[in-house]
C-alpha cells in the first residue's frame, strides 16, 4: 500500500460543519444565552407570571374583592376554591392573579425610572468628573448612608400610602445604586483610546456620550437594574405588609401576607401562598440577571 501525502485527500465540503458564528455584540450575547437553559427557563417563568398578571381579568374565576364570611379560610384543594380562601372568604386564585399585577408593577416601573434617572446622573458625573462628579456623588452618598429598607419606610411614611407614592418611594431608593454603577462604568470608558480619538476629531460631548460612552455603559447598568427588580418587589411587599403601600381591599402579595398572618395557625398553606409567589418571582429575576451578566461579559 502506497502512502498518500498529507493534504492530497479530497474533502467532502457537503459534510463540513456549517459556521455558527454570530456577528455583532448582541448577536454574541444571544448566542451565549440560548445555551443557558436555567436562564431561559426563568425567562419563560417570568413571561408566564407577567402574562398571568396582564390577563388576570379573564383568568380570575371570581371577583378578587368579593368576600363571603361563610367561605372564609377554605383549604387548598377545595371543590370550589382551588387554592382556598383568605380570612374574608375571597378566592385566593383571583387574589394572587390580581396581586401579581400590583407587585410586578411595583417591581418593574420604579426600576425603569430609576435606571433612566440614576443612569443619566451617573453618566454625567463619570464623564465630566471634577466638581460635577463631587456634587452628584456626594448627594447620592447621603442616601447611601441609610439602609434601603429604612430609607423606603421613612419616605413612604412621609408621603403616605397609595400606589403612586409607593412608586416614588421605590424610585428614590433605587436611584443611588444605579447612579453609582453608571458613574463607575463611565469613568472607566472615558479614558479609553476611542473616546480620546473621538474627542480629538472634534466630536461634540453629546455625540461622544450617545455614540461611544452610552453603548459601553448600557451593559453593566442593564444587568444591575435586572437584579433590582426582585429587590423592588420585596421592598414593595414589605411596605404593603407594614401598611405603607396599597390600601385594602386592593390585592397585593405583601398586603395579603399581612392580612393572612393571623390565620397562619388555621390554614398555614393558604397563608404562605403570597410569600411563595414573592419568593419564586424574586428568584427567577435574580437567576435571569445572573445569566444576563454572564452572557453580556465580553471578556468571558
């Protein structure tokens, strides 16, 4: 048998592995994310929770505010009430669906506005530096001096209850940490070569920030803001539990925990349902944020 020189064998191009290279930053992020099954599962779970909250008027079997003292504290698995009833005989399935609307609203909306406001202040402080940085960041340090729970209780106690005041409270509490993350990321980006090149070419400050700084700061800010959704939900539930959030008979997971705490010895499983919803939602958002952080880490 004669030896065949290396490289002289024919290559069957039809059997070659197709290239799966994805171009672009966001394409590479998705290319990493689609193999993270835990993150994808948590995303699907969050999507299901959000859809259930949106379609609560159609999915709820009963009126969430209709009470019936004859049916109070029915157990889980009841023929008429699948997840039982609360201390006033209201259907827990309906209460949980409608309560999810308020809890998700309190978790997403304050984080959205805090990201816009805190991110803007952080980028300005990080890019300009000097006195501008000192004024903005020392102001944020005043809020950092207080624990977030204590600060939320103080602001909510001053403003009073209600959904609007609760959103303002949570937004104010979440602005300082987001501002700190944006300021740190901007300070690192502004000294890079491509920013110096853009500045030397005569580009305006607005153009440099929007075209060069913002796109590089967006990744850590978005990842960090996704972790704050669960914190915002927990803080909102805590305020409602203390009577500083939404007012009865509005369905809210934190308020439901507060009203059912006296029934924990009678129907412990029913009383724990709002807490289970808060726990599952918070864990799902935390795992999604971890997955996003790993997928958006360009150094990995």
